[in-house]
C-alpha cells in the first residue's frame, strides 16, 4: 500500500509544482524577486520585458526539473530497498563460498542458515534488474539518466560511454551476473544436501572446487554489477574503488543477517549445536568488516577531496550539501557504533547486544545505498517517508518469507560435512 501510495502521489502537474515552489520560496523569505525588480532600470522597458521572459523560462525549466525529481522518488525508493535485500543475499553467498574455499572448520554448523538466506538471491536480483529496466522503459528514465535518448543526444560524455551504457547491453550483463550467481547457489546447495547422505567426501570436494571457481567470477561480476546498477546513476562520475566499497557494504550486511537469523533460530531451540563461540566469530566479522568499510569510505572520500578535480568532487559536493545528515550519519551508524559496541570481546557473546549492533549496522547500510542512489535521482527532494518505508517493508516481508521457507526445506545441520564435528566443538 505504501509503495502504491508513493507512485500515486508522485505525479504532479507543472502548475502544482510551480505553486509548491512559490510557497517554498515565500517560506524561505521571498524578498529576492522584489530586489531584482528594483535593480532593473525602470526606463529600459524592453530590457525588463526580456528579463521577465528569461525568468519565466528559467522558472519553467526549474519546475520541470523538480517535477521530474518528484516522479523519480517512488522508483528510487523501490530500487534502493530492492537492491539492499538482494545485496544481503549476495554478500552471504560470497561468505559461504569463502568458507568452502578456505575449508573453514568453525562455520559448517551455520551452512544451512547461509543456504536459506541465499535462496532470496535469484528472485531478489531479478526484481532489481526488472525495476532498473522498467524505470527506463515505462517510467521515463527515472533512475538512469543515460537511458534517456534526449539526454544522451546533448551529452558528449555519456555518448563516449554509450558502448557500455546502453539498455540491451545493461540487461544482458545483468542476466549473465544473475545466471552465474544462481548457478553456483543451485549446485552448492545440491552438493551440500547430497553430502548428508553420502558415504564419502566426493560432494564436499565438488563444493570446494566450484566455490573456488565462483569466487573468481564473483569478484569480476560484483564489480561490474556495482558500476552498472549503482555507479551509472551518476554517469559523469566514477571511482575505481567503487566495486570494493559496495562489496564491503554487502559483506557486512550479509554476515549481520546470518548472526540475526542464527540467534532467532537458537532462541527457538532449533540450533542446539551453535554455541557462544560461533556467535563471537560472527560478531568479530561484523566488527572487522565495519572497519574495512570505513577504510574504503575514507579512501574514496579523502583522495577525491584532496585532489579537488571538479568532475570528481561534484559527487561529494551534492551529498554534503543536500544529504548532510544521512551522509555523515551513516559514519556513526556503520563505524562508530559497531566500533564501540563490538570492540569488547565479552559483548560479542551477548545475543541482545549483537542484535542491537546488527540492527544499527543494517539501518546504516540501507542509508549507504540511499546515499548512493538518491542524490542522482531526486536531488534535494529526498525524505524517508511512506514510499521508502513501504518499499523496505515490502522487500523485508518477501525476504523473510523466502528465507524461512528455504530454511524449512532441509535439516538445519549439515551432518555430512567432514568438518561438522570440529564445528560443533568449536571453542574460541
């Protein structure tokens, strides 16, 4: 209902937008027009008329721009929430593959939780791609400005990138990414379940091999996906560090969700084999990857700020001017809070403490994605209101439904894994 309301209330006529802007101008002290009128030479009637005409034209252009931003908001809100939940599943899939490739002994008791979360990846990623393509075909280029032929016709920079940034190539690349991720997830789950009934370790060895291969594909596809699905909302700007930055966000969000679902299932006595040490290790990852995210955030920000090249700093100028609270607020949520809460070793074993830290981290990384998308699509017309909250609730509901349905489909202990005894007796 919230998403529907967002779309219904976003389409305003040009006259409505002009009225709204006039009210805002009056509210912020509209003495500017009077001063301008006095400044014009009263004898120069022709000049005054031309000035008024130019002002009217400029006013119309500005009103059209604001009208476009208002229409963008529900699309962007939907896209941010869809990407956020997809990214959690993708982060968990990478973490799962790393456990197999590293032949980790502490984590096999958590494998079924990870497999449950990754069940959301295929539907979640398809939804993200559909919203992106739909915004460019039925939504009048609401998220990606390079999908608009009129804009491209007058923009040499985007024309220069049109070999990569065009709708067919964008859709094909997206399908390749999704197919690769979903194929690995399908076979990893298949081998994991088969290993439970097997008499030898052949399925585990297959899991190891495909995990190593998938991680190579993941590093490339995740970077390209970050450029396509997020960075290209600002087609004039780019950062060579961006793929890593998005990866850090998805990785810490994914690990946080593993911890939250594990604690929930343990509270229902469904994971008796998970102990405090497993929780401690998950909280260590939440702490460590939060620091890693901050390191990447600072590297990207500091280098661009320090070099002060106009076409690079525009990215941060718009965010610092129009998004000061979410832009600097997420540093508190994603860095200071996890740093102070999870630094103490004992606190990492207290479930409610880890839950509190986890919820703050997830909110912080939602704001991170919000900061990446919104300034390019809605400018200073942002707000976290019904369209945003409705979108979060829609995808959170879908995520919980798919993940818990997947969890109910298989035993919660991967008993055939050769490291399962080591994992059950794991003690930090």
